[in-house]
C-alpha cells in the first residue's frame, strides 16, 4: 500500500507540510494536483522521506483536499500517461500525426540528469541559434516539472523545447515512446539536435543492470534504429567515493558493452585537473578506450570547464561542487561540444 498521510501546508517557498507533529519538506506537481497554498489540507506520500532517500527524500503531495478536487481535465486528448494509476491523465502525444525522419540530426544520450546543463551549455556555445531540444526518458524522476536545470536552460534559450517521453510526463510536449519523440524531433518538431536522458535522481540497486542508467541503452538503440547520428556521453568522475563510479562509471561501461550498434563517444581532449590515474597512461581515458574497444569511436573534444564554471548554470553534482569533480563536468562538456559540432556538420549537408 502507498504510505499516504494527511497533512497541512505550513509554507510554500519551499513547500513544507505538517504531518502529525512534524514539519516536513515536500514537493507538489501542480500540473497534476493544482495550486498549493499555505493552510491547505493535503494528502502526502511520505515513503521516500521516511526511507531517508537522497535527492528524492521529500514528501510528495498526492492530493489537495482544499482546492484540488475540481480539476477540469484535458479536453479532447485521449492518450494516457501514468495510465491505470490513480494519477492517470490524458495527453496529446507528438506521435499523434504522421511523422518521418526528415533529417539525420545528432542525438546525445545521457545516463544521468547532472550531465544535462553542461552538455546543453557546450552545445549552445558551439552551435548558437540551432534548436537543441531535450527528451526526458525514464531512469530518474518522471515529473517534467521537477527539474530546476530544465527550467533554467529554457529561460537561457539553451533548450528549445522539453519533451517527456514514455512514463515521464509533464513536459511542454508529450511522447508515448522515446523513439517516437526522436522521430518527431527529426521531423515535425524541426530540431537540429537532441539531448536525451533521465530526469533528476536515478533509480539504483547497486547491481550491474538494475539502475536508471540503463535507459541510455534503450535510447541509443532508438536513435540508431532511426538512422540518427548517435553520441553517448560517458559518465566519469574523479571524486566519487564509490569504486563502481570512479573514473569511467560502470553505467557507461555496461551500456557500451551491450550496445548492438556503434556510437561515437566524446571525451575531453585535455586532462582536466585532477584527472584520476587509474592504471597506466591517462587513467580514465584508458578505461574509456578499453570499454569502446574497436567498436565505438572516441571523439576528443574541447572541455571548457573554467568557462562553464563562470556561466552561472548548475555546478553541483551529488553534493560535490565543480571544483571537486572537474572530470565529471569535463566529460559532459566535451559531449555537448561534440553535439554542437555534429549539428553544424549536418546543417551544411
């Protein structure tokens, strides 16, 4: 059963809800449950905070009993998101009309949301005025409105649109499948490039295959099947204390090993300090070469870490600031730089 509890909103910026005698942090998807004001009586799902989860460790408003019980619905839309759950709601999917891949645009596949801001910034830096959109997949948070990075990138003009695909929902546009979203991006939506990956947070079990990073495998396959140029942003870290994520993350290594087609893998051309020396030579770059083998092409690109640090965009990942894990940002920045270069190349063909 869902761990639902009654509560009263005690503050809205940030949202706080009093459950019993405890004042707790909370989040409400107002696109689903409506506006939430101080004093409202609400029902909250308290499971994540009670379990002490990290990035998802807050209560989620399930229903607003004061002002959320007279929603108008969504008119003529007939396709459902979160179907057959109590939160099911109709959407108008981008796949609704006939569509086709009009151009061979590049797709940059991410394995976690923290790569989005540096990748989008670097893509915009190398290919300004070219529309780059974001397709949010499963693997992390499903609500499209939860990401502060997406909102900031949209305000800055670094993302032209936000499509939530598959079980993800609440973006500016909806797609029932990731492959449908990519087809529309290269067709009716008119994008020049796509960044595709999960929302904030990531599902994980500590196992090789039981984690949200595996969404990258499905996304890359969808891109390859459509004949789009497919780039995979490697997850790398010089500061993560977990062995499986130190250097080249096992998330990226597993996807590269299991891919049924060949992709291009951008990587920093210069060593960002500190660049961990795991093994001989360039350490993490050696790990990436081994993971790619003779199947996947490594594409060395510029990684302007210091310039990104001055941009004012998101520079904290897993509680670590950019200066503490330059390699993570360098890898994401080189991926974005490669996406911009690939988009420019396609535009002149």
